[in-house]
């Protein structure tokens, strides 16, 4: 029987390195691949990217598997960085990891694997693929504290049968223990960053460098009264309290951003509460919305909230059983069954208060 060939995305961090080790141990023919990219006015000189590539090569040498590098600077710029900038300058708070997974890792890297004769593509994500009644499903992993399905809901459903997540049934502590036993000598800081392409100064400096525009405007309350001024709506996100530069008798929070007026709108904590939202750019990983309890997550690592889903043309209205705070346009909302199967998700377009 022919040995299956697997291409594994290697970042040089603990998770992807252990994933490659486990696949090799299971008898697969494993090859590591790392995407190389530079970002203009961002991390072109960021030492993390160069060190990640060096770490990836070193890990593959230790595991005695071949390693390849795929140059994706243009693709990453067009599919991840530019949409990230556009969303922030439009007053929304994007999650570039969702775009990166769909377009880059499970887009370009996945297609590269198939074109080069690999049977499967694997990553070190904490997620699992289930095969139930002749269908493949994305499901939460054993270690729910490290669950990354929130970032994976937007991958193409038809590729689930060619994806492997070797860490599906391991806890983070077990993965670290394996890495130590293998003497991989991986520094904890080599693990994946939330937004890998940002410079050390963070997204605010990055956006200032890339926009080069005067984006200042008013900070107003819900009645439209001007309370102060801001240097750019991209500096603010829903629920933000610190850094407003306002003097008030009670705490104020960012409750909305009005792009048409270039205004940051502030209010009290109670003004953040909402019962529903509208999601656009929807992607389903099941045939139809299941007739059972549905739970939604509106930000990574936040708790689930029971909800109902209502189709409105190509969008979904999500109605919650209880009021939620800090629902943020631009972030993703992801829907699950009680068993942890990913139903699908979309981008939060509008908050209904």
C-alpha cells in the first residue's frame, strides 16, 4: 500500500512542529512548508519573520523531514493586509487570521499541496475533522481552552476531506511536553501571534504608516454633542474605555463608529448591550441550519451564547436569548451545535440594539 504524502504548514512554533512529528510517527511521508512574506511599512524588518523561517527549517532538520518555502508576499498583501487596512479605515475591527486561513493557508498552501502530489494538508491548529454519516465536519478540539475553530469557519467546506489536524485530541500541556521530549528547543515566543504581520509597535503604528492621511474627527455622545476629538476612527473599537481622552463624571465607552461623519460615538456601559446582529459574507460548513440548539461566539475565546438564526437573502440575522456587550462590526460570529460542530459563520455587519 502506497504511503500517504502529507504537506504540513510549519511556522517554527511548538504546535506545528509537534503536528509534523505526530504525522511522521504515524507512518506518513511528511514534508514541511513555510510561507515567506514581507509587508510594506510593517514587518519587512521585523526579526520575528526571519527567525520563524530559520526555526521552521531547523525543526524539519531535527525531525528529518524535507522542508520547502513558498514566497507569498504579493498574495499575503492583497488577500490579508489590504483588506485589514480597508476594514479599519472603514470603522470596523477586522480579524485578519480568518482571511489568512481561507485565502493563504487553506487556499494557496492547500492548493500547492494538491498540485504537487500530496494526499493531505495539515496544520498545528487546535481543531478536529469528524466524519459522520458520509460527511466531513469541523469540530472543536479536545482542549477547548485552545480551540481555534473560530478562525477556521470560513475555509471551503469541500476541502475538509483533505485536511488533517494532528493536535485535535491533545491538550496544550501535552503538546509542550512532547516538544520538550523531542528536544526541539522551541522558544515559547515562537508560537503563533494573534496578528503575525504587525510590527512591534502594534496595529495603530502600522495603520498610520500605511494610510498617511489626516483622519481626525469628533468624539460625540449618543445625542450628538461633541465631547472631544480623535486622530482616526481606526484607533478605536467597540467597548473601548481607555485612551478616549475624555473627562466625565462616569465611565464612557465606544458604542459605535459613524463612518459617514468620521465620528466616534461614546455612551455608558448599558449602551453597549444588544440582542441581535446581522452577519454578511456567510460561510456554512453544513448542508442546512440544524433544527437544534445553536450557540454563537462573537469574538475569539469568548463564551458561547444561545441564539437563533434567520436567513435574510444572503445574510444571517442572529438573535440572542440574552443581551450581549461589545459586539463589534468587522469581527466574526461563528455558530456551533451543542456538540461543538461548526455550523458556519460570517462577518458582523450591523449590531441591532
